[in-house]
């Protein structure tokens, strides 16, 4: 089945983890044998080849570079200008992968329809389509930088990541969007850039809802009802997103799927982290919505974690093909399964880009 993955940190893996995604997953794992600089070394799950095996022909691919102020414990760059430069290096990598025929940027409805048609006719002969998103907006030095990014194909922005940011407060922090955040949202609305509500803390989330009338999605998020953490959406937030005709992508980071996960201690097997929890999150959103139209897939695979922190069924991203069968066994109809695996996000883009 065709899959749209709404959140993959491809360029971060290429430039910060030094992974050549043209290699096979096993080659990347072997190259990282003995490395200890990052917790997921040797546990990667994503490569272009595995994406093709899993029929993941379209994804939202990120740029990410955090600006951190003095005294912050978070990793990042010491100035927004440095963070901007990092995102431009990531953009350059995407351009190289386009030049070599591995990726194809999708920026409008015509390109989207053309790519989907070409992939359905001959997937082996097509590059993987990607929509460019910015995870955390701290690298936008000014709103002119947002305009430059839009001209380079940026089509979605999450104003915050972890901690306090320039334009909003993110996960594990508290606070609103302030005047700069309001100005950012206004410019995004003018450019018809999608607001990614993922990672916004509660205060920033609700302020953003009050100050943004454009298209909204949540690329990779799960339900607070199932894992009680501020990274997750409350039922009230889920209802608001449904009312805004949003789609919420299910993340496959195990700590977001099972309660009481301890990083570096827990394992998927010991905590029974399974795609069954993904189904429970899907069920929960569908029950709130009264339909299956507002949920999709946004795995975040290799987003700073690997198979040491993914569902037990996932060895590589190709194993996403296990989900349609599980959804069918759960009682979902064929049209609903296609919606969850790709069509809900595709219909969202068709509405937003018309």
C-alpha cells in the first residue's frame, strides 16, 4: 500500500549523523559499529532503499537547527544566523539528492498530482517525493528569511521544538507565542504555509489557534490520554485540530507510546512497545472525531532514536507495511486504511493548495 510519512528528519541524519541514505540500512549500521557519540548508533531504520521497499513514495522531510541562548541545557547553535546556515546546508543536501534522482521536491498541487500519478504507474523509476518542513523556527532570523525559505520550497513550519524558542514555547517548556510568534503566523498565513502544531506547549498551542487561520496539521504526535506527557495532545487539543480540519500523524517513538519509558534503560521488548499502541492512538483520535479522516502516519523514525526505541515490529521503515493488515484486523474499512496510510494527508494538501 502507498504510504505518506508526514515526518522524517532526512537531512539531519545526512549532515549531523553523517549517514548516506543511499546506502542500505545494514551498511549504515555496520559503518556505525562501535560508535557511541549518539544513543541510536547502529540502530538506524531509514534509507532510500527501505523507503522504496515500504512503498513510501511521499514524505514530509525536515530542516532543523535550534538556536539556544546562553545557559540552556539543550543542544543547538549559539546564534540564529548559525542555525539558518545549518538549515541552508540541509537544503543543499536535499538539492543534491534531487540532482542525483533520489528525491523530488513537491511544492504545489500540480506537482503533487503528477508525482502521485507517476509513482502509481512506475514507482521503481521515480524519485521519492518530499515536502519541505521546518521543525522549530528559531533559524528564521527575520521574516524575510521565511520569504526566502518559501521561495526555496518550504511549505510547513513548526514554530517550536523543545524548550523556549524565539517564536513559541515547545515541549517541556511553558509560555505563549508573543509578538514575534504572532508576526510569524501572520506571514505564514499570507504565504499559505502550513502550521505544524507538533511540539507546541499548551499555552503556545492555544495562542496559535487564536492567531492563525491557515492550514494546520500535526506531523508527528500521539495522545496524552494514553501517555500523560506535555509532548502529547490532550483530548481538547485533538478536538480543536479536528475542528480545524487537521490531520495528526502517528509518531513511532516508543517513549511516546508506552507510559514510564526510561531512556537508555527501557527496551521495546521489556516495555512491550508495539504497533498495537499505534493502533490505540489511531482508535482514540477516530473515536473523538467520529470518523477516520483526521489521522495519518508521521513516524519520526531516526529522529534522534533508532530501533532501540521503536515498536518491536519495526526493523526498518519498510515494516510500516505491517500496519494496513493490523488495521484491517482491527475492523477498519479499506477506504479508511488508505486514508490513514496516505490519503488523509494527501486530501489535506489538495484542500490547502487549491
